[in-house]
């Protein structure tokens, strides 16, 4: 299938590794030009060079911490200047720390809101005027399947990511008549550094090994395994592509059947 992404211009945040990097790579392989973001300048520079070498597309690295209120607007301006406009925005941020309700004070909650909710708000607000000028504008927020099925010991993520899903669904309805599509994608356990970090925390708590915790989690999948980043990226890139032009307001789980609900 031709996803009609050749020459499209995209900004992907949190893209120096993990799901953001995999999504950026698939977009570039499909012919898009990209601005990618990370707060780690070294990782970001390496990621941009690697993606450009693999795909032959324009890859612009834009460093910055998107939990900083001043950064999202600057990122969007930088992407538009470098790419000549914007067709696709993929909002992605690292997850807040693991822990239970009584582990966190107000400061921790505020920090998590800045990272996992307001970063999406600010990126979309900055990008929307530019997306309105595109003939195929699309926004995709990467969240987590925890918004449908809470994950133990992730109270911050379970709570705050649900707000992002509410934001995206509301915007799909509010701005849909202008042709801008908004979707969210809800990964479960995918082979990323973030997942390995969480599994190490579980292993320490349960006095097991990382491998044992991964095996236990894999059994919760209908497919008997956790996913890989490319599998996630294939779904993400389809959703933002013109090939998915009649899909908006969707909360797509990419979870190998770990979510057990019917809705």
C-alpha cells in the first residue's frame, strides 16, 4: 500500500530512541522529511545522522526538553522553518516515574503533568496554525494502554495519560471540520529502554530477574510475547498517513491482546 507520505513534513518528539525513533524511521522510509526532538543532544545527533544515512531524507535534529513550557513552541517554529511547513505532528514524551500513590508529593504530580500532558497541549497549540495550511494534516499522540487498563505501580502514568487521550478525542471533534485529524496510539509492553527500566524495578521488588519479569509479562499477551518497536511504528505511521484519511478520534491499542476489555 502506498501511504502517500513522500514529501510530507513531520515533527516527532522523543525520537532519539524507543517508540519515537522507530516511528521517525518508518516515516522517513516512507518518504517523509522530519524534524526530530530529544533533550539528549548526543543521542539526538546520532539518531538524526543514522536516519539520514538509512533513508536519504532530510532529518533535522531539534534538542529540547518538552516538559519545559518554552520548548514546544520553539520546536514547532524550528521544524516549520527547516521543512517549509508541517503536515504531521507526533507528540511523544518519556513516561513519569514508577511508584504507588503515597510515594508522590504535589511536586511530583506537577512534574508528571508537565511531561505527560501539558507537553502534548503545547505542541498541538503551536502546530495547529501550520497544520491548517496542509492538505493532509494529522496529529498522533503516543500514550499507553494504561489509559484503558491501569498498570500496577504506575499511578502517575495511569492517571495523567488519560487526560491526553481526552484532549485528543476532544480535538478530533472540535477541529475535524477543518480537516485536521487527531488520533492517539496506546502501546503496551514493547522492547524499549523504558520498558526494560520498568521491568528491572519489578525484578528488584519481586527478587527475580529481568528475563523472568519479561517472560511473565509476555504471557499476558494473546500472542505470548511483548512487541518490538517496528511493529508499533507500522501502526503509528499508517494512522498519520493520508491513507488513513477517514480515521480520526481513534484510541488504537498496540498491545498484542494484553488489553482484555471489549471497548
